[in-house]
């Protein structure tokens, strides 16, 4: 069986990186269409994906060839109950196809085989994805968007994040992470398709990362220097899940006391949004706070993973796939940030810039603890 995962989120490169972490190897057919090498029912889902197609195949680029293709492709399908055909565009779509024509061709074929149609509540949905170049400016990508259309049976799935908006929580601050972004950061901490045993968030704020980790069943140790944040994060957790959990404690702790707070751990991911955008109960600069967090993380789990997002006002970062060492990041140069991480024993495995608005970029980074074999 062939599986394809379709991403229609905000950042194609980030989508592919998330898929790599939680699904393993894949064959890229289009920046937003990936053929998976393997699929297991127990796997986590991708935050940035919209569809997962099973029995997937590439459609011929000529509408006149579609009937013959359907004869062969459709012969092996197990269509249960009434069906519907849904065609969707990614970007400008495929100029060779009309959505209506394709829906009529595919729908007519299977209706002619005796399958009933239900456009409101089908038991089986045949999904056609017509992908092309972006229809609006997007993040710089290493892949080109050649026209491509694929077809498959839509596999219903649940997104791997708690869908309650943080604005609906009893304790909310404007700097609260978006649930999908928190879920993405958690996905990026996976290694060989496996989640970390636990997550440590030293700047938990309103508790969004713990909320999303709990949804996946991952233990999270959350702390913050501000007692008001800890009180509010606990309140949010109880509101979302109905009770506190011993696997998701919240403690008042300055980042410099992180090791004393949690002690040595293993297979740990440190996932956090540094407090550059909100008041921190410390007189240190944002860069020094980041360094303290990375130093503490190294003491807690020398072979762990850090996934974080760092701010930059240097919009030129978006014009290249590689970040220039002179680029401004957290008020320092990217070279200084890179050197600080390396000196503390962290190796950068991924650094992808994302546009926030016209004057701010955030760099999503993943680092892994360097292993000393001597």
C-alpha cells in the first residue's frame, strides 16, 4: 500500500522536517506532497499536514488518460459504503486539470461500477490533490513546485494537538504560544520516529507546551521564574484535562536553578520559547538567559535535544537557505549564538527562519547534545 502525506500549512520546509522526525524517510514528490516509505498505525500525526492518503498514486497529466488510469488503479481498491470525490488545489493547482472535470471523471467511474454516492456523509472519500506553484509569496524553499496531481483514499486522522484555543483558557497572555506551533516544536524533538521520554520547559508561561505534550502522552516538567505564570499554567492544565497530573508538574524556578529543580534525566527534550517578548524575573539579557538554559540542559541530559525559537529583526535571513553568521539573532550575531551552543556541547541540526510579520523573523532550531566518546 502506498501512503502520501499532504501539507498545506504555513511553511513547506518545516512540514517536511516534521514529517521526517515523526514518520521517517520519505520520497518528496512536491514541496507539500510526500510519499512515505512506511506507516504504522501507532505513529503520531503531523501538525502541518491536512490529508493522509492511502492507496495513493500519481494521476496522469492528461485528462484523456484518466479513464484508463482509473480502470487499473480502481481495480484494487476496497471502497466501503457510499463515496464522495473531493478535489483540492495547493497553490495555483495543475493547469492541465479542472477540479470539476476531475471530480466528474473519478466520480462517474466509480458510480458506473455500482458504488453509491453520498456527498454529505460518505463512508469513503476519494481525494484528488492538484498541486502547483505557490499562489502567494512563501518561505524560501530548496524544492521547486512543479505541477503534480495525486489521488488516494482519505484516511481520517486526529491532529496531534489539543484544539482548545489558548484564548479560551482561564489564564491567557498575548505572548502565549499557538497550540499548533507548540505541537510542531514537540514533533521536531522526535528521534527515529520516537518521542522523547520527557520534555522540560524552563519558561512555561501559560503552559501551552505541557498542554500539548499531555495530549500525546509525553511527560513534561515545567517551570518558570514568575509565580503568577506557574499558578496560571496549573489553572490552564486543570481546565483542559480536569485535574492535575503528577507526570506534568509545574514549579517556580529560575533557569539557573534548573538542574537543582529536576536533577539528571535521560532521553529528554528541552522545548521552550525564550522570554525575550515578555518580562522575565531576571536582570540578565535575553541572550544570557538562553545561555543559562542551554547550560542547565546540558547538565541535566548531556545527550538530549533542544528545540526552541529565537527572534531576529534581520529580514535578510529569509533570502537564503543558510543563515549568515553576521545576521542578528537575539541581539547578537548568529555566529555568536552558534558558537555559544557549540561551546556548551550542543550541535545545531536544523535552523529554519520563519516570517512573523514585516519586522520580525523567528528561527526554529533543533540542537542535539554532542557525545564525547573519549
